[in-house]
C-alpha cells in the first residue's frame, strides 16, 4: 500500500456538545498523501476536504457564511501554494454572491475587504483560504438551507521535502477579527462546532523508499544508485532524505533511531536488485 494512495480520514467532532451544536458542524473529513500516523509526504500536493452539517439548524431558514480556513506552521514549514475550491453541492446553491479567495502570507489581499483574524492578515507564516457566500437579504430563498449536509470545500496545499520534521496545520479563521465561525440568518446566528487546529508532520519520504537523489519521482532510476554510490564511496553529496536512502529500512527496523550509518552498500544492493535483477517491490516509507 503506497502512502500516496492513502486518504487519512479523521473525524474531528467530539460528541460532547449539546445536541444542537453537534448537528451544526464543520468537519475535516480527509486529506490526501498523509499516513495513518499523521505524517504528510513532503513534496506532494494534499487535498483537504471539508464538510458542513446543518442538520440541527431550523429547516425553514437559510443561512449565509463568510469565513475561511487558515493554513499555518507553528515551527517554520512552508508550502508552495494554497488554493481553495467550493464544491458543486455548495457552489450550485442559490447564492447572491460567491467568492473564494486566497490570502497570501503574510500580508494578505483579496476581495473580502476586511482583515482576517489569525490568518492571512496578521499571522506569521499563515495562508488563509476564505469563502464568502451571501444569500439572505436580497433573496430570502437563497443561501445555505437548514438541514444541509454535504461536502462543501476542498483546500489544496503543496508541501516541501526540505521541511521534514516540521508541521503544517489547519484551523478555522473568521473574516472579522476576534470573531468566531458563524452561519448567519436574517434574525440571528448559529455557531458551528469545530474542534480546533489539526496538524501533520512533514516527511521527506513519499510513497516507497529509494528516491535517493530527489528527482524523477517515486520510482528509482540508475541515477539514484549512482547518487548512493557517490555518497558512500566517492565523496559525493549527502542525499537530502535519509528515509529515502535507507532503502532496506535497516535503521528503523533493526537499529533505531535511523542515522547515516544505516545507509550502506546493502541499500545500494536492494536498489540494484529492484531495478535489474529480481525486481522486488520497494518498501513503503517508514
Ligand atoms: Ca530519483
Ligand atoms: Ca519515495
Ligand atoms: Ca540501510
């Protein structure tokens, strides 16, 4: 089973809220290229899927929403891009206005016209994807109907191998500073439940082991064997990713913790066997 095919599902809502709150939820239902141990494969793109559940809201009402999600790192990880996409079940509703904006770190810009709390406007190293939908005042029948339950939004981020060991997190981020997530109706507000920041640790290893030189994707080539031989015997550069270079997993299975003494001619032998002799499958990243 390759790590890149794993969709790590997490249900974040803890059934400790009141019945009403428990049925007006924002839920993170999945992220791609993350293992069951919350290890995020660096150098990959990751799609974070979000769901709204208004099954506990009055069904004779319609709601608007103007909120966002903050992507940030508490320890200095970076990413190549962040982008958001409203899904058809959400965007095809009868909205008066639909905006999906990406607020670049750290200053932020976009169409909302207000700074984002704890997000692109004022957080170090944060990127915010906002979604603004309106559908109440000018069209009482529009907007998000009470009882709505569906996938609404995908956020895609692109991680970096060089951030191995650092963390990437997501949290909600309301448009108005100091505010909280709300769905608004003409005569009041409902606060949905969200259980707080969710974080993943970045790994330099993606899929299976063996990409010693960090180029050419997950399937090794003779260039990866050359990089390993150069490092071991010819004074060549140290490979970027120890986990990819320890092809036989000797460091993690036999002699933890892993270090560069675990990268030996035996690892090169496994790569040569994989490419040219018996062609066994390579091990998944540890
Ligand atoms: Ca390679
Ligand atoms: Ca790999
Ligand atoms: Ca090894």
